[in-house]
C-alpha cells in the first residue's frame, strides 16, 4: 500500500466514523417538526356554527410554532398562526387582506411521551392506549390541567409513544365544559420550513409588527 493510498483509506475511515455523530449533532439543533391532518369538533368562534359539525384542519408544527389551515365547506377563509406565544395567535387571510391578533389556545402538540403529566399539570393518570394511523398512542386522562390540548382542562389525550406528538384528544374547556376533540387522519414527520410560520407582508394589521416564529 502506497502512502497516498493509505492517506485516502484513512480519510474514508475517519469520514465513516464521524459522519453519524455530525448528523446527530445537526439533527439535535433542529426543533421537532411534523405535519398532520385532523378532524376537529368544538373549535368555538373559528368552528362550524351548527353544534356537532366538524372542520378538517391541516396542522404544521416546528417546535412550539403552530400553523393551522382550515379545509372544507365549514372552514373559515383564513389560517391560524401561533409562532410559539401560547395564549395569543394571529388570524391571517390573504384574500381578506388582514392579519389580526386573536386569543388562541392552540397546542401544545408535543409532550414528553415518558412523563406527559409534568407538562399537563393538574391530575393526570394513564388511560387505555390506541393505535392511531398504525402508531401506538399511549392514553392519558387529565383534569384541572394547566396545559391541556387546545385549551381543554379535562379529558383524555393520546400521545405517540415514539415521538411525543399528540394524535388525538377528547376533552372539555373551562367552567362551561364545552366539548372539544381532535383526531389525526394523516401524519408525516417531514421538514417544515420556518417560512411557513411567517404571515405575508403587506397585510392590514392593527399591530406595528408582523408575527414571527420563535426559533
């Protein structure tokens, strides 16, 4: 083996040994990302007017940032953006030429699959799990929750045991106990660009600045 051949072989060996670690390091810096379609009941002002009707949604997630596009005949002509500021979001309509700040209880959609009760707060206990879209989802009952899904304070949710992504819930909100539920109909763990969570520039808005995603 010549010196040049030895150097080339050593370079390849080093690359093979270091590439996985580098890839893991790069992946670790990226927030959790996913896209899911779901059927939702009881969305309040953004939902259908008739009780019991549903609306289909397309939800894109990047860390704590959430974008919800509404689909179908019951859908409003706008999409909801929460750049990671829980409790406040933006209702964006390009056809209506507006971007309005709104009270928003969307999320959280990511939980620690081993200890979701820490994030939920209140009373929390295991419930029967389910297979949702072929993925094993652990069930958890919650009551008086501080961070129940989509503003619910009591109910049951199902969390993907591998990723911590919430795949469904059925619960009630506030003192009036309004029912609200979500069930994923499709899910993919694809890359979601940061630009997805930026409202188009030039829309009418009462705020001095446009919303931007927390990165």
